[in-house]
C-alpha cells in the first residue's frame, strides 16, 4: 500500500499549481531581516507573500526602485527589510513601494500597516 501513497503524492504534485512565479529561481533560505535601527533601513510587512518564489519577486520589485540598495524578504513572516542607498529619501522610497508591489501581470502583494 505504500505505493498508492506515493502515487497520490505524485498526482497532487502534478495537479496542484505551484505558488508564486514559476519562472522565479528558488531562493536560498532567507536570513531574518534586520530591525530598522539603522536610519537607512526600512522595516516593512508585506502580505500575500506565500513562498520563496514570492519573496524573490518582492525583492526584485522593490530593488528596482530608485534609492534602494538591497532588499531582504522572508515569506514565512512577511517581513521585508529595505536598505536605502546613500542619500536616498526614506519617505519617497516608502511612498513608491505600494505601486511597485502591484506587479502588473503577476501576483499582487500588499504593504501591511
């Protein structure tokens, strides 16, 4: 009977769609984002980020913004740490993030309060 369990698992894997962007490469295990004690780091919470592919997409969308140096995203907690480039306006970057997360043609993510 072990064989039928394996067949069920295989059938489910083939039938159920994968979460997130199928073209996104598998991301390495995320390290916890730093706490925003540094004035150049924005600590955010993003909703609808369900898997490592989602986290990679969120990173890519936010890193494309002017004034962003790097992004860390954790799909398990929804935590996102945005490291600002030297001289970047934190309020301008924060204001641009919701529009960036709309992800035209893909999954939409929401900035949570």
